[in-house]
């Protein structure tokens, strides 16, 4: 293995101090030296080099403290430009599907439809209406409801302006804008979207949000599974897997979790009633 250069590692350690939680807006040389257990003279030299290369800048009015400079931003943008959501999504979806042997989708929102950009099939026979490159009404799918929940009220109203009745795919599909708006409020509160046989009478789905490096919800991941394999325990397991998969993909896209917290288990109404009666 090639020898690692200590000076380069120390310089990168300084930059990575700004990734710590809580995130510091600025650091002084003494703080850097203490955090990395460096001699103060070494810390001074490293900081001076990073300032000269525009990775750090002295704070205006307080030149003894330093913040990230424009070069870091430029590198971040170059990294983000090189990411391909479909390619990265397929990698993560494949891993999630392998862990549960159910069908995994990744979709983006286009108007009031979802557009599927990645899919990994289960090894079990499962008839689905989805396919890469296909569109479906967003309100009939878990990924679609997850993505719609990320819209502001103004954006939602604009997309559904003039809509009196929503098209249905099964008898369980939501048919009114008011019902959809109420479901989206519940989706935001729990952070997970559900689809109770709303696009396929034999299939349920659970979905979680995917964020980019700017913190925008850009896609959603779902796991689809047949009703015959749905139990309270299985539903919670798949909810956890899709939440973790979406979080991994978000991180691959550069999203930095600040206070997202941990996954909280919650059963949908069709299971909650059964558990309460048992």
C-alpha cells in the first residue's frame, strides 16, 4: 500500500473539523491544535497553507479565526455534478433488495406523476405496473406520496389546480385532493409513506425520502411487497430497510444529516387494528 503523507492527512483533518456536529462556523489555530493534538506552530503552518490555497479564509473583523473558503465550495459542486442519481440509486437499491428479497424502486416527481429511474426486482414472482421509464399518478404510490409531501402548500396547489377528482388505479386509490392533502400531512409527520394496494390490488409499498447535497428532496425509495407476505413484523422490517436505504443514498448524494434522528417504528392502520385486537 502506498505511503500516506502525514502533512496532507493533517491538512484534511483540519478541513474535516468543520464537518463535526455541532458544526463550527469558524475555528482558531489554538482550537485546531487542541482538537488534533498538534503543535501550535504546525497548526499555524497548515492553516497558512490552506488560506493561501483558498480552502480557509480569516474571518473579517476577527483575523485570528478561520472559516471555509470558496475552494471547498467549488470542490463540492464538482463532486455533485459528477453524481448520477439513477446510477447511485441502482447501487443502493440492489443492496436493499438483496437484504429483503422484495422489489425496490427509486422515482422522481414530474408534475403530478412519478417517473421511475431505478428498479431491482424480487426473485419472487410479483406482478407490478411499474417499470424504469414509466410514469404513474403520484397519489397512487408510496414514492409519489413521499415526494408530494415535500412540496410547499403553494407548489401543491399549483400542481393540482383545477383538479376535481383524482384518477384511480384500484378501489383503494385516493380520489379527492382534500383526502390527498390530509394523507400528505400524515406522511410528513411520520417521515414514511404508505401505499395500501392503491396502484395494484395485491401489492403494498412503503417509501422514504432521498435528499441531495442541498437538503432538497429529489427522489424517494420504496419497497413493494405482496399482501400475502405482509405481517406487522415484516412491515416494520421493510420500513426500517427503506428508511436506511434512502438515508444511505442521500449520503451518497452529499446530504449531511443534522437532526434527522433515528427511524421510529409505526404500524399502518390495517396492522394497528389487528395488533390491538390480538
